[in-house]
């Protein structure tokens, strides 16, 4: 950002005013022309992003600085991608109907709500509420120029935000770890180190939100969980994320909340296939002993209990949602577009998704 003079500062609503980040940014960038855009919502929406894109183009912005949580950073990635797109509707890039542009607008980020890990990778997720869609997108062009992680900026987060962040990073690891035995001991141990660390700090962090070391550890775990290093050369799942995105698009639930709702159902559906890794997870992360079947079943129960202990429900009824209606809405949504079966073994078809959702009533 040293050579760029016109900066688009992309923000959420009020949080960076409360935690002092906005004041720090204004001071640091006082020698540059900064256009501030507030209003990026949880689960960033295409309409809001298009408004910011219009300003970026009109003002001939040279750099985007995203200051906030994962939603703000994801929005910045989309705007950076769409900035040089010459056709009318850049949403078509996400639908894979159009080729992405050869270059993107450079961007950096200041992460203030750890969990998503988007500050460390080349992916983003964007919602289109009018079409009831939430789509993920990846491109090698979408790595941030830099990412600032300052634990003190997270002191003002609510308990609910902190808990959601813990669930988010925990499931990011699990989606890359609970597949089939991969004969990749280092990858296994990297994932287990993150899971154990997150588990060990979770309740202390909720009880001591201003503890710098706990906040720093949480922030670093979130970044590492979604950095891509855990998935190098091994199978990954991501079915829980896909189904969760569908539920978010329909009901506007927090991303981490949908993960907590769906993960156990995915594991139960693919139980025989995932049994060995579930048992390994129960033993190495939760310290359980027993035969393989018992350990695998206990892994599902213990993970649900962990999320519940953080105040994040794992059943639709706890949110006053009818699982039958949720399943019907998701299936209706999926039937309107092309669908590829999910999971590392591509065993989760549309009917399986219905059964997974119903199992979490």
C-alpha cells in the first residue's frame, strides 16, 4: 500500500469505531486519500458489494483496505475481483458462467473477528439474498497483500461472537481432518494440534475476554485452520460448509451456527466411511479410550457437547426452526440448479442432505 494513494476503506457497521481501529487507520493513512464505505453486513450481500464497487470505480481506487471480520474481508475480495471485470454482471464469475479477469485490485486486511481464516487464504463466500444463494469462490489472485492480526482489537467482541469464532475455526480443521485414513501423519498431527489448542482455550477465553494471550492464540489458530496447509495432499470434505451455506442463504443464520447444526449429521450419514478418523479424533483430541465403534460415536456426541457448552446450539429445535421445513427449503433451492454430490467420497446427494438436516431436528 506504500505506492497507492487512493484507498477504499471497507468496514462493517460500528465495531471498528468501538475498538479504536478506525482512529488508528485514519492516523496511519493521513497522507493518502481514503474513501470510507460502511455497511458490509454479516454474510455480505452482492447488492451492498456492488454499491462499494461502483464507488471504487468512480473514484479510481487503487487499493482496498478491509477492516473488520471475515464478512468485510470476503466483500473486499469480491470487489477486488470484480473491479476489472468489463461485463455488466460480475456475479456471473461466481456462477462459473464467465471467466475471471486477468488481474484484481490489490487489497489488504485488518482482521478483528477471528474465525473465518479468510485473512490467510484465497477464498471468499458471498450471499445473494434476492436469489437465496450463498456461493464460495477461490482464485490464486485473491491472496491479501498483507493481513494485520492485533489481538487487542478483539477485546470488544461479545461472548456470542467469540463463541461463533471458536466453532468456525474448529470446524474448518475438522472438515480437512475427518475423512478417511490418509497415511499423512504430519497433516493429522497439525490438525490435532489446532483442535486441542482451540478446545483448551475456548472456555477460558469466554471467561476472560480481555486476556491478550488467549486472544492471540485464538487469532492464530483461526488463521492457521483455514490457511490451506492442512489440506495439502490429502482429501477434504466441506459438505458441512456447503449445506450450511444453503441454510444461511435461506434463513440468514450466522455461518458458524449452521456448521454446528450440520456437522454431526454429516458424520452420522458417513459414519462407516469416517469411523477410523472419528475414533482417532476421539482418542487424540478428547483423550477417550475404547473400541473403534464406541470412540467414533463418542466423537460425535463430544463435539456436539462442546459446541453446546459454548452456547451454540446443535439442533434446529433449539433455534425454534422446523427441520422438516428447513430440509424442504434447502432441497427446493438445490433442485433449481446444477448439483454435484458432496463429501470426500461424493456420497452425499440431495436425498442425503435432506436426511442429514432431518437428523438434527
